[in-house]
C-alpha cells in the first residue's frame, strides 16, 4: 500500500496536482475480513466492494471502524434497498432506472457517480458519452440523489498509456456536465488515471495481491 501511495503522489507531482485530491479506495472483493481490518489499521479509510451479498457477509466483522463504503459493481434494482444500508457512495449508476430506484428508496441524499462505457464495450454496462447530457439532467432532477461525478472502467490494455484517451474523454465529459469528481483507475492503470484527473482510484490487486480468476 505504501508503494501505491507513493505512485499516486508521483503521478500527482507529474501533473501538478496534490495527493490530497485523490481518494484511494481499497477494493476488497474476494478479500477476507481480517485482511480488510489490517488495511484499515494501516491507514485505509475507503473500502470498495462490487457485490451486495459479499459486503453484507463481511461488513459486520468490520462494523466497529469508521470507514466509507463504496459500491463499485453493477447493482440490480431489487438490491437497492440492501445496498443503501451497506454503502455510503454508489459509483456504478449505469441506468436511469437504477437512479430512480435509488432515489425512491433513499432516506437522505445519496452521493452517486454515473458510470460511463467510454469505449462502448459490449460486455460493460454504463452510459454512452452521447447519452450523458440527458442522463445527468434527468438524475439531477431526482430527489435524494447527489450526482457527484463520472466513473469508468477502462479496457484492460497491455500498456496503461493506451487507457489515457479514455480517461481524458471522461474528464472532458465531466467538465461539460459541470461535475467535479472522477472515479477512474485500477491496479493496471491508476497512475495514468491520476495524471488525467482521477479524484477516486479503485485499487484491489496492487494492495492485496493477485486475485484468483
Ligand atoms: C475489481 C474492481 C476494481 C479493482 O481492480 P484491481 O485490478 O484489483 O485493482 C476496480 N473497479 C471495479 C469496478 C472493480 O470491479
């Protein structure tokens, strides 16, 4: 984790940013509760999970520590109620239907990111760039929904440099929509994402080691 923080700081230095602008989310899918606890002991303040059930199983064993929980995976509308009781922020709002479900079940303002499928990969969910202006406008009109920014998962390239145009387009789209936050960058490409303006990086394997496939 120290190495990850150092690399984030170096990417910030290269791009004239401050490391305080970048939230490091430790992605703990597939990671046991004890290891999550250790990460929190060594300074992790933000945890990312991609499944409601797995989080419901693990969260009780780390309930006594004050961390922010981020939902980063695809969320089905029938799991919204459970998700709202487990997570503080939802990064993966990939349809208007989901935004409406969150809005109608939330008891207070829920911070969300709108997920964008920048390179239009068929295997990924998320809005196309062209859909964003209308989608963001519609979500801003919903009660109890605080649209903070845009989120994307870049394709897995051999060289992280190849992800740069994707991160740049997400930054431009956020700027056009008047949104300040960018959730982008994972183990394979976070330094590039930080150089391109990421405010939230979601990192699993670089912190916890390789995940079995
Ligand atoms: C698993 C996951 C990550 C973290 O991936 P690593 O390669 O372990 O860093 C980030 N974002 C999302 C949406 C994920 O599902």
